[in-house]
C-alpha cells in the first residue's frame, strides 16, 4: 500500500446533516493525529473481503462510479446506480454552472477498491461505510494523497443499513431520520442518496480551492448544508442540526465546535437570497487567496467589491439576525411585507432569548429580553427592537467584525480588480494602490479617453461609469507616465 494511504488514511467531511447521531470523520482523524496511540481512524477492510467480488463501473459524462452487486458492499436496489448517476450530474450542473464554482479535481486512484481512474472522470465509490470503519456515515469526501489535497473522491453508503455491528448500532439496523424515518426502505433511500450527493459534491468543489489539511472554517459545512437544501429541498434533514445554534445565540460563529457548522446553513440560504446564487463562488475564491482569514472577513470583502455604494456588511448580517428570529413558533409573526428567505422557517426551532450581555463578540448575534422602556447597552453592536408588549421588549443584537473592514489589495503592485470586470456582478471596478499621486486614466482599445480619476499615493480609486463602454479590452495606466495595462470588460 502507498505510504500516503497507509499513514494518512484521511476521511473528511462526513455528512452529519442526515439524521441525528452521526459523527464527523474529520474530528476523529484530528483526534488520532494528536493521539497516535489510539486505534486507527478507519480499520483496514481486508483484501480477503473483496476477493472474488467483481467491482463494476458506470461511466457518466463527468463521473465514474464503482460499485458491487455482491458481498458486504453490494447495492440493495437495482436502480440505485441509475439514481446516483442522475443526482451526480444534477449536482455537478448546479454547483458548476448555476452556483459558479471552479471545477473539481479527482484522485488518480480510489481509496477503497483501489481503481485507477480514467482521465476526465471524477471517482465515486459505493461502499458499506460501516464495514470500512465509518459508522453513521451517509457519504464522504476525501483526498487520498496529502501532497495533492485538492484532488478528491466521494464514497457513498451502499444501502443505508448497518451491515456490521457499528458503535451502538446492531447489524441490520436501518439509517433513520426524524423527518423521513427509515432510509433503508424502497421509496425512502433515494431521499438520503440525493441529499448526500448534493452535500458531498459541494465539498469536492470547495476542496479544489481550499487546503483543508492546513486550514479550517465552519463555512465548509455551513455552505455545503445550505447547498444540499438548494439541491434537495424535499429532504429537509438539515433541520435536525439547527438546534445546535438556535438554542445558543450569543456564541460566535467563528468559534463553533466542529459539529455545529451545519446550523449556519440558514446563513447560506439568507445570503443566497440577498446576494445572488453565485456569491459563494466568490467566497471560496477569496478563501483560496486568503486561507487564514475568517468567513466574516471574506464576506466583508465580497460586499466591499460587489455591493452597492450604500451596502454594508454589518447591516447585512444584522438583517439576517432580525429575520431569522421569526422561525419556529414565531414564523406567524413575520412582520415584513415580502416573504421569508426560506419556506422552511416555520419548521425550524424557535430561537432562545437571553439576558442582555455587556459585550458582544465578533461573529455573533443574540436576542435579549428587556423591561419595557429599557434599551440594551452593548458595545459595538447593532440593535433593533423586534417585539414589544406591556411588560417587556425583545431586541436583536449583532456584530460581525472586530473592526471596520479595510480590504487589503489582492495585488502587491498597482492593478485593476476585478479583472475580468463583469458589471452585472460588480458595478464598480477598482484601481490601486496608486504608486504616485497622479491618479489613473482609462481608455478604449483604440485610444479614446473614457475617464481620468485624481488620487494620491496609496489610494484605491473606484470607477462606476454612467454608460458602460462596449465589451472587450480597455487600457488603464497611472498618471502621468505609467505603462498601459489591460482590463477585460465582459457584459
């Protein structure tokens, strides 16, 4: 066995958003790296177990699926692979075309069946997750070589039944959901399969840009769970995992425990409704450039570059806080003229209300009860009155950043960004930092002057033309003697 398979048998991002009781393989892997004397994360499924078992293949436009029809890893339903193929291609189209994510990169050799993957196909293995040592796991996105963490594969549970005794589950016990009940039954398994595919494939797109071996963020699971709801809205199992944050407002989202990120799927759904379907592709592009920065800073960067003149990231986060309060039992009290950002809000838990804190950490929102006539006094928080009766008032408090966001230029030298510039996504284009105090000028490809903007050394200048020039190549330069640089304009 390759040393990277033997030493770093890494399982990442096990989907907890499918029925309560699941465990995260990432957490166990990290624990075992810190405590090497503990038993291995995933027991080796012996070669003898696969001896004589034929591993079949299904090739689709973008994927290759490996599966068995006999042995422990056998599929239970004949149409299982047909459904898996359909959901994989649907998820790929959603993630890449609709959501705008950069493309996935597959492993050259699979982890479980040890198959060499043909060029141009992304590998998916259908296995019995419990037999391979991953109990309560519906699906898994992983890399198989630490030297190439962006090259990944997916493993999918074969029949949603514990085929071996697994932790506190006896052999033959079905995978269940509080919403959809027994997932091993005909007519139910396709729900688990569909949600798993949309969730896990989004991790594949994330990991193509973000080195999870070095860095971490709660947004990995939060956004994947939000996308799962986008792709499989009829499943709704993500609701099981909202209680972890709904019952604990006042805790910073940047300091969540490893299994609590799923609850912020609600933030993904809100931001998607406010910023458009492709906002998260920009967030992951920023993570690829600034991997050590928090999600809050990445979101602030997006609003700074793509938002309007009056848009403010603190206002956006506060709007999320005030809207999400009207969930569960409070959904009928919705005070706004337009519909909620999610049709499921009445199914969500009801937010807990706290006493007013003296200080609100960054990345936090809270709901507090005050005596009638009293206003919470909290440093650096945005505050809005939500409900009022004769005895008390309920207030929403929020704070996203430690301080005002001042975006670092993504370039060490003077440049235009975004470049290519697509005005439908970002009305403004920025130039900076200025190396001298002359300013900048923008011209067409044939030399016609479009704009001169004055500025001083170190400035970042903004251009938002009243009438867009024709798409194509523009040129910009610093004044008075800078060299021309290219700016691509795409309508």
